[in-house]
C-alpha cells in the first residue's frame, strides 16, 4: 500500500479565479513545483482532488476540464515535478444537464474522489495527507482518516475562522503548499522514529 498526498487544486496549487474554463486562466503558484518535487522524492503519490461544479453549471465542458488538467500536468513535468493523478467532481445538484445533476458521493467533503484514487492506485488513506484551502478539504481529510493541512493561500484565512468556530482543528496550518510539504516531510520522519 502506498501513501499519498491529496492536493486541492484552486487556491492550493494555483490561484483560485473561480471556474476557469481555459488553461491560460490557470496561474500556478511558483512554490507548487518544489512542493510536488519534494513529495515525488519522498515516494508519496501526488493526487489532485478537485470540485469542478463549473462542469455541471455549464461553464465549461468536461473536455475543457481534461484539457486544463493535461496542460497542468505537462507544466509540472517540464519542471521535473509529477502529478500522479487528477480526480475531479463535475457534479452540480441543480445542473440543467442530467449527466451532472446528482447528489454525488464525490463532491468534497464527500470522500468519493479519494476512495476512487485509493482503489485505483493502492493507497492507504489512513497514512496519507490532505492539503487544501477550504473547510471541505479539512473535513475530507478527517473523513478518510488522513492528516489534514490547511494552507492560508486561496480561501485559507476565511476557512481557518470557520474551522475555529466549528472547533475543528486541522493537523497543521501552513502559509502555503511549500511550507505544507516541509511539514509533511518532517511528519514522515517523526512517524518513522
Ligand atoms: Mg481550493
Ligand atoms: Zn461528484
């Protein structure tokens, strides 16, 4: 069984601009490349899990989304960083398109995307990590028994206040994905001791 780092996309790996439909709207945080390289070197699978209800809302097609993800992966490859897989939820409960109109089990904080990745890639969820900027990311991490790290990029600061009101504590709060990576690598060392 492998360990994974589940990564949220918008607000964690790249700037959250709200429903981008083309790759040229994706602005990857510069520190994301080094963070992903560190996970790769540590032998942790890097799996992006992202809510993309823009598909269900008719703001982009699933082909547009797959094109964005292919280019995103290629951008990481060019920087010697590897995204092992990208899983997305295209659903929206009020979608006009019946293919996407459902109360699914994959929209974060529901654990469907992580569970699918675990089955496909042989991941032990309980020894894995979840990094994200929203409450739903922290809750997903908790549901699957992973260690949750909240990043303060994207919506991270608002999320931190919401989590405190709900008395939910992420395992760690990091300024950004690179600091989260450094903390996780230290945590891996602590676990091995
Ligand atoms: Mg996000
Ligand atoms: Zn879904």
